[in-house]
């Protein structure tokens, strides 16, 4: 019926009600405890709704109830013990909720219960013994919980009527009870994915009514008992991922009703029993990933009902048996065996075949010509065999009839010849085509561009000559292109830059030449580029370094020259960068220290000069660093000692000097890492001379270590005094011109009462994870308690993160100058060379983000309006009321904190900027994606209108409850555009559904209010800064909207 809203407590007044069925609707909220007053109720079905909260204990008063169905909701809490009062109940269904705690022992009082469904919850503890006394039980389903303990030996003694027992996906241990055969009426036994050990008891063969037996994912041992063959009614038998050993018993052929058998992976071995042929009802036969030997019984293919065969990754040998034309086989999965001989022509007559997977065998001969008879064929995977063609690839044209073919893999076969132009006759449905390592020569035919839907094209490791055909650019869905290991010549066609979905491009080991096309920078989806061992030359285009999302770059062993630019630091997420074997002749730019995710960096065999930059010590993920065979000078930086994961290091054949570091990863390197550097010294194990002036060097360093900080401190102090004088002059001028004196209560940085690291550690219980309130770009925030009992928030900066020092300095500078009821107050700070933290006013109600998106938090319209007025007031103070305009630069829900009275406070000034006398400023620091103004994201230009734009996005998010980074917003669609589109369908299409429903008492009032707010948000987030309103107008308009809303509610 699609009813919505909450369930009315007034239903509890219907004292003569005997049946209540509201299933399959959209009801939300708690279950009214008043429903417990329905003393004559026999059936309650509230399944398939959106109900939350606990099951009311008052339901224990429904003493006439026969059926209680609450499945598929979001109920939580524990099962009330009062449920044991419902002695007449026959059916209890609580599946697919979030109910937790133990199963109450009182449930054993339900002596008339026939069906107990508690699956797919969060129940824990053991099964109460009282359940086993409920002799009327026919079905017990406890699957997908966290129940533990052993299954009692006498489980079946008092359950004579039990037909279905599901204990799947729990934590039960011990052995399968040998007395299980006493459940003589058992039809289904699901024990899979537990921790059961021991063997499968022989007595299980006495369960002659059993139709389904699943034992997957248990560490069971021993053999499959012969008695399993007594289960003549068994339809499904599954024992996947156990540790069963031995042979498959021949008695399995007695299971005449068997439809599905799943036994792999396991440790079973031996041959497939011939008796399998007796399974006339078999549909799915899965014995994969084991150690089976021998041949595939030909009789297996005589079972006409069979639809799927999975025998992959065994040690089967012999030929593939002939197949019957009346077979219903849809999937044939035999890869990873030792099968040989020809692929039988009869396979082309099995008209229902969809998947043929014969890879990694030893099939030989020609690929059958009539595979096109298989109209439903989707996957033809013949990789890694010994197949050949007749020189004409005559099977290609026939595949045109296989109009569903999506994956064709013929790689690693000695096909030979040339790739025919008939490749254009492959079906239009083809998505993946691989002929890698097939000994194919000639040119790549231009018709390759006719494979319109292909996303994977692998032609690598062949003997192709000529150029890369420009027609490949027609493959608009192409994501992976592998042409490496051929003899291709010429340059990279510029047309390839049109492949805007290309993810991986590998052209290694060819004879390609020319410069690198500048348009490669347009391939923004590119994640792997490998061009090694070619003849490319010239400088790498500057635009190349704008591929900021690329993960792997290999340009090694070409003739590239020129310098390595500082733009190399733009490759922020690259994890492998190999530029070795070229003619680069510049210094290694310090910007290379920005590649924080790089694990392998190779710059060897170039003509690089100058020192090894200290900044390489920032690459904490680095595992391999090769700088050998260059012209590098100077010392090996001690900063490299911090690279704990570095396991390969080579600086041999350079002109380095000084002492080789000995700490950190250097403790495991050998002399091979430092060979042919005549001026290096250090430990004898490095094959170099000892350092003669080591003591004097250290003494000099110690002197500099103490003297330089003093000089630096004096310079900083002078600069600080000059800045303070200038700021004071500007502040006086501002006050004189405006008459404002806002901020006079702010505490100057020098007047903060400092706090020690030990005090903070004690107050946060050693910075315990249990006290974490949240984390951000530059650190983690902890809940803390000062010695005076004051509760605070402690923001600890991660000094390993780039920009953390600057972020700390900015927050100190900004927050020491300002004070306002809607800004987070800084109480004090802790600043040491290796530890920096701010102590902030604690906000007990957390962030706006939590209140918008947590399931157990909600905000009404008035609360949201008040919060957004508070945020606007904070911005107005920062922009206009302080002596120097301050731009927050990172306004978002997680930076809006709520105090005990739900008053909003704006925090996190880590990337804030003071404008000074300028109305705009340019910055390289980027804020959070989705909240940045266009001019900020594209050019780094910020102004007070940048914050207004972020505020507009925040305002939209607050009243739509949709993040601007939602996965639905891709390409041209954004939160703003979605709101604009949705507004055309009325406010119901754009607003948060929890705020306004069509059946609300104040629907029109709420809808008008939200509509006004959304329009204001759109005004704030205009594309051009000059078109955006200012915060003073925002505050005025929001207050007017609030006033009108309250007035309309009062008079509606």
C-alpha cells in the first residue's frame, strides 16, 4: 500500500482488534508501546517497513497472540524477556533487523511455537537450553548472527517435529552431534560458516528425509562418510572450504534426487567416481580447486539435466569427452588441469552453452570452426593451451552468430599467422579481446577499430610490425590497451588521446619513436602508463605532469632528455615512477618529496647532477630507490634513515662523498648499494674507508645545532615585532574609521597559559583511541580532561603530514586574535619541536555532520535554521567585524560544532587566510572538494565571497541531507545542479524527506520555508563571486524566514 509516517499509538485503543497487518509499507519511528494493550490480538505483521527502536516489553501482554512478525525493519536493542509470556504464540519472526544481546531463556516458555526466525541480527551468546524443550518447533533459523558455544549432543531429543535448522554464519564450535539422526523429520540442515571441527558423523546418513545439507566454511576433517549415500532425498550437498580429505565415496551415486553438489575447494583427491552418472537430476556439479586426478567420466555428459560443470584447478588428464546435442549444459569450467587432445567438434552442438572456460590446459589442434552455432555463448576462454589455426582463422566469421559473446581470450597459444581483417566480423557485443603471446605477425589490421564495445584489448607479446593503427581511437569504451612486446614503429598517434576512459596503456619493448604527445595529459582516467624500451626522445611535455591521478609511470630506457621539473610533485598518488635509462641532466627537484604514496622510484642511468635532496626523506612509503649511474654529488642525506620500509637502495656509480648513514634501513644494505663512489666513508661492511674526520664533523654539527636556532629565533622575534606593530597600526586605523572594537577580549598567543605534553597525555589517557572525537587532514581530535576537571577537546597535529606545521601556525595566529559566541574558543596550546596541539572548548553535541547523517540523530527545521544563522554570524564577524578580514576557506558540516544548547560554533582554521588590505588573495592550499568556490578550485583565488559559496553549499546540504561528494554527483551533475533540477518538481523533490511529508500537519508552511532557504542557498553559491550575496544579508534573510515560519505555524 506504500503507507508512510509513524504508527499511531491510538491503534492501542482498538481493544477488539484481532489482526494487524501493516507489512510492506514505509512506516518509520519506534513501535508504540500502546500496541501491547491489544489483548485480543492474534496476528501482528509489521514486516518490511523502516521501523527503529526497541521491541516494547509491553508486547509481553499480548497473551492471545499467535503470530508476531517484525522482520525486515531496523529494530535494535534486545529481545524483551516478557516475550516468554506469550505461551500461545506459534510463529515468531524477527529476521533482518539489528537486534543484539542474548536470546532470553524465557523464550523456552513458548511451548506452542512452531517457527522461530531470529536470523540476520546481531545476537550473541549461546543458544539457551530452554529452546530444545519446545517440542512443537518445526523451524529454527538463527543464521547470520554472532552466536557461539557448542551444539548440544541432545539437541534432537526433545525436538521430534524439527524440519528446518539453520545455524549458518555464526561462531558455533565443537563437533556435529552424533545424535543429529534423532531429528528424524529433518529436511534442511544448515551448519555452514561456523567453527565446527571433527568429522561428518556417520549417523547423519540416517536422516533419510534430508533434502539440504550445507557444511561450508568449517574446519571439518576426515573423509566424507560412505553413509552419505543413504540420503536418497538429498537435493543439495555443500561442503566447500573445509579440510576434508580422502576420496569422493562411490555411494554418492545413490543420491538419485541430488540437484546440486559443491565440494571445492577442499583436500579431496582421487578420481571422479563413475557412479556420478546415476545422478539423473543433477544440475550443478562443482568439484573445483582440489587434487582430483584421472579422466573426466564420459558418462558425466550423459546427464541431460546438467547445466553447470565446475572442475577447474584440479589435476585431471585425458581428453574432453564428446557431448550430446540434447545437453542443457550452460557452463563448462575446466581451466587449470592437464587435459589434452582436440576440443571436440560436438561442443558446437550444445546450443545452451554460455561459458566455455578451458584455459591453462594442453589442448591442441585447431579451434573448432562452428563455434558460431552457440548463439548464447558469452565467454570463450581458451588461453594457455597449444591451439593453432589453419592460417585463415576460419572460426572468426562463425562467431558473428554468437551475438552475446562478450569475452574472447585466446592468449598464450601458438596461433601464428597474421590477425585477419575478418576480425571486423566478431560480434558487436564483444567487450574483451585477448590474443597476447600467440606468435602473430604482420600489421595490426585497421579493422580492429570495428570492435566498438571493447574495453580490454591485449595484443602484446607478438610479432606485430608497422604502426599503431589510428582506428583504435574509435574504441571509445577502451580502458586497457596492451601492445607491449612487439616490433611496432612510428610515433604514438595523437588520436589515442581521444580515449577518455583509458585506464592502462602499455607500449613497452617496441621500436616506437618521436616525442611524447602533449595531449596525453587529456587522458585523465589514465592510471598506468608504461613506455619502456622504445626510442622516444625530446623533453617530456610539461603538461604530462598534470596527470595527478596516475598510479604507475614507466618511461625507462628511451632517449628522453631535458630536466626533471618541479611539476613532478603533482603526481601526488603515484606509487611507481621509473625514469631510468634516459638522458635527463638536471638536478633532482626537491618537489619530488611530495610523492607521498610512491613505493618504487628509479632515476638510474641518467645524467642527473647535484645533491640528493633531503626531501626524499618525506617518502615514507618508499620501498625501492635507485639513483645509480648518474653524476650526483654531496652526501647521502640522513633524512633517508626515516624510510623504514626501504628494502632496496642503490646510489652506486656517482660522485657522492661523506659518511654513509647507518641507522634505519641502512642497517640491511650491502656494499653493492654504494659501489664506485670514491669519496664515501663509513662502516667496513659498506666496502668503504672509515671516516677520518667523523668527530670534527659531529662537533661542527652539534655547534650548528645550538647556534643556528638562536640566530633563527632572533630573526623570527624581530619579524614578529615588526608584524605586531604593523597589525596594531592597521587595527587602530580600522577602529578609527568604523568605530568597532570587536575582538578586544581575545587572548594574545603570548598570554596563553601553556600546557605540557605529559598533562595532555594524562588527560586523554595516553591519547587513547577510545577518546578520539574525530580526525581531519592534519591530525586527530581527542576528548580530554584537564587537572581542574574541565572537559576539553585536544587537537593533535600529525607533523608527518605535509602542511601540518603551517596549519598549526595559522590556527594559532587566527584563533588567538578572535573571539565570538559562534567560533570555537582556544583555551591553550602545547608547542614542542616534535609535538603540537591545541586545547579547544569541548562541544558535547559533536558536529553538524553527525546530526545530519547518523541514524540515531535528527534535526528539525527550526534547529537547522538556528544552526545556519549561527554559522552566518560567525562568517560575518570574520569577514567584516574584525580588523583584518579572515577567510575560513574550509566550511563544511564536520567543521560546525554544537555545544550543550545546540548553538553552532565554527572551528578548524587550519587553512584560513588573513586578507590584510587586499580584497582577494591567491593560495595553493585546497579546501574540501565539493565545497570550494569555482575560482578557488581552478586558480586558488580566495575572498570573502569564497566562504559565501561554501556556506551556500552547506546550506543546501543541511536542508537536503545530501553531501556534495555523493556518488550520484558525477561528471556534469553536482549538488547545486541537482537542487535546481529537483526544484522544478516542487520542494518534495529537493528537500530532506524527513523534514516534510505530504501528510504533515504543516506541509505547506514547511514546504514554503524550505523553498525559501534553498533559493537563498542558490544565491550564495552563484558561479561568479560578484553575484553572491553577503553574510549580512544572509543573516537578515534567514531571520525573516524563521520569523515567517514561526508565525505561519502559530496561525495555521
